[in-house]
């Protein structure tokens, strides 16, 4: 598939997700990085979004809970170009009943070439990057050209 260059905005649309055993780790990380995060639009799966809203005292758009379709909602938003960064603290030691949804979310984030952080260390690298608060160019699949080729 052909690729095209797009510019992600300086004010990012950031999706925040955490499995149950990782919610406290994500909320602690988010409190430490609150000043960086509040410059951007935040969204999250259900419970995580409500926790972050209370902890950070800033608007966080809460989607459905992950197991009820929230992971798939995020995947759809990524494919639509409505999410620029994914911060997903998943629990590598706890199998989840919705593991296929989780794999699909990570796959679609990779397909659409958005930055992904899955741990405190990778999230720290992401927010400390100069690109976190600046616009940047990235290659994405050229879906329009793909459709034209199929006709």
C-alpha cells in the first residue's frame, strides 16, 4: 500500500488506557506529567477516563469500558485520524478476556503510525520528546489511493 505524509498537530489527541492492575500506575504517571498532558486533548476508555478526570481535575473524554468495546472505539478513532498518541499501560502478567481487542488496538496504532507507550519508561520518553508539544510529520497508509486502485 502506498503511503502519504500527514502532519500531526502540536496539540495532540491522546488516548490513555490501563488494565485494572495498571490503573494506579497510569494515574500516578499522569499526575506527575499533568502539566504536559493538560496542553492536549485527553480521552480514555471508561473507568480509566473517569479516574483520570478525578485525579487530574481536567476534562477527559471517557469512552466505553475496554471489555465492552472501548478498545475498539479507540481503534476506530485511530483509523479515522482522530488520535495522535496512544498511552496504554497493559498488564503483561494478566490474561484478559478481551485480548483480541487489545491486540487489534495495538495493531491499528502501528498501521497508522502513531506513537505508542506501554510502560512508564516509554511514556516518559514520549512526553519528554520535543515532538510531544510540536507538530510533526508521519507517514500513514494512503487509503484513498488504495481504494482508487481497486476500482
